[in-house]
C-alpha cells in the first residue's frame, strides 16, 4: 500500500505541476502577454521552486519518514493553489501597475502565484525515494522508477491540459479539479498507518 | 477503370503541384531575419514585395506592396479595413494593433495628416523590416510602440487615453494570440474607444472559430457590420451603429480621396451586412476559456 501510494503521489504530483504551469501561461497572458518573456519567467520560477523543493524534501525525509507525511505535502501543494483562484487577478493587476518592465513584472507575478505550490510539489519526489528504497543495491532502480512515474505524469499533465482540458473546461475549473484530485489522494495517504522504517 | 483513376490522380496531382512550383520559381527571397517570435521573410516576385512568416509564404502573406505604386493596397483585407472610415470619417486618434508591413498606417498618415496614429507591434524585427523594406516611416504623428497588444491596451486605459478608431490586425493563419480574442479583451478595447469610436478587426472567415468569435464580439458590441471575403472584417462601434445609408453617403464622399490607395467604395459597401450568419449557441471566448488555436481548424 505504501509503495503504491508513493508512486501514485509522485506521478500525480508530476501531472499537477505541469498542468498548473501551462495554465499559468493562461493566467498571466491578459496582464503580460504570451510572449517569450512570460513563458521564460514561468518556467524559471517553476524550476527554481522545484529545485529548492527537492532540497527541502530530501532533508525532511531524514527524520521519521512516513507516507502520511508525504500525503500532507501533497495536500499543502494543493491548498496553496487556492490563493491563485481567490486573489490571482487582483495580484496581477497590482504587479502590472507597479512594474513597467515585462520581464521583471512577469517574474514577480509568477513568483507570487506559483512558487509556493511548486516548492511543495518539488518536495515529493525525494521524499518518496526515501519511502521506497530499503537497500543501497536497489536504490538506483527505485529512484529510476520513481523518476519515470513522476516525469511520465508530467508528460500526461502537459498533453491533456494543452490539447484537451482547455477545450472543454475553464482555467479555474481545471485548477479546482486538480485540487480536488490532490485532496482525495492526500487524504487517503494520511489515513495510512505506519512509518517507512516499520515497513522494512 | 484503372486508367480513369490514374488520369484523375494525374489531374489532382497536377492541380496541386502547379501553383506551388510556379510560386516557388518566381519568388525571390531578399531578406530574412530571426526574431524572438519567428522568422521574418521578405520575398519579391515581379513588382510585388511581400512580408511572410513562413518559407515560400506557404501559409499566407502578412502584407504585400506593389513597388511601382507603394501607396496602393494590393491585398483585400487592408482596403476592407479602410471601411471603418465610412463609420468615422475623421478620426483624431487612431490605434493600430499589429504592424505587418505597415501599409495601413502608411496610408492613414497620408489620408489623415492631422490625426495622431499609434501602432503597437510586439516584434521589433517586424518593425525594422517594415522600415527597411516597406517604406514605413514613423514621425511626428505616427509612433510605434513595441509591446504586446493587450498589455498596451491596459496601459492606455490606466493613462485614460481614448481612441476614435482602433484597428486590430494581430492574427495570422498560423497562430492566434489567444488573449486578444476574449470577451474581457474586447471590453477593454471598447472602454478605450471614445464615444462613438469605431473598432475594425481583421479576423477569420472560416473554421469553427468563426462562430465562437462572432458570439464573443456580439456579446460586447451588440450589432456590428460583418464584411466577408476571403478574410473577414468586423466593424463595431462604442455607441449606436451608423446606418448603412449613412455609411454609404460617407463612402461616396471619401471615394475621391481613397481612390488613389486602391480602395473601392462600392465593392466595400456591397459587403456590409449585419446578418447573424453564425451559430449563436457557440461558446463565448473568455480569459477563462480561450482555446482559439485549437478551434481554428
């Protein structure tokens, strides 16, 4: 159960990050356009947040790792998307009024909207590695499988969102749906008892 | 049977192959420039010079110019766009979104020497190519702003500017900036229009997008004039739409001036229609729902 959940969370989190990233372009376009600067800013902030998230997730996995905690991280990543839905437009207006340069403005806007949820999403993969690896000889194999699941999830999230979801749903509806799925998976994970060490 | 099939195939292939090779042979690439957004290409064939964003102008030409008579429109849509003047013959302040080769601003500065014209163009390479190859010359009453169209519209609104005429010409066949085709954007454009100001938009006449786009324009402007040929030009106003009779009177008064630029008033007036020839149940395009590129097929 723990193993399955770790993979499911990592795969879903990959899907979630890329779906939010693509929709991020949509959210920023009315205020900053859809030019290369805007995409550059969004991708930069997502990569930066993920990289710091990896670091934090790895650190956090050292003490008392559990699938429960992994689930809580997923919940945090989902809940921190809510401010985008509530305050996104007001924030974008403020930023575009105060900063004239499109590069600086879109960097700041992308930071305010996406840094926190993406940071939490970044924590998931290294934390899940800790839950899956129980000996050194197989550590690379497990890490490889986890990367596969997570990046495959990202590919699926990118394709489905950009080719299909935007054709049937509104941006906010997609965000709510993503959030809902994260909540379900996160709550299930939190209901699981036991620590990684107990499973060994 | 097999014979007939072969012949039919030969005819089909011939029909496909001929125009392409004929065009490729006569077109000469005279300049190409890579920008952040695309490759800007300039082709010449005979006396015609065109700006294209694809090799051999495969997907549409942005703008063309007859080098003997550079002030005459040789494409249909810019001269259709000039019909906006039938609804507003003397606009003082004009905004054009999307420069291309600059044929519309070039003609408008000659036609309206007293008016101030702002052109917004996102791509600096397009601006420099228009200057070098298409005789586009910014001056006292003609300025170019390098910016995204929507970003500029929002900024102009904050500065409480108003325009008597706004021309939207920012789409090409290949890619549509989706944030320039939503209800919110059109509302912003409408607020930027002076009372009784006119919007002229060069848009799409085919594909599923036609219905969605029409519904979206109607939701913001109510009734509008819809001019359809191979392109489609929408003429809408911030206020009461002038009657066809009034537009016709204006077109006749303007014709002596417009003649020199290759604009045919009678042909333009024949295109004026307010008929809602689209599916009114099509979904509105909004900032939340704007898959314009996916719908344009």
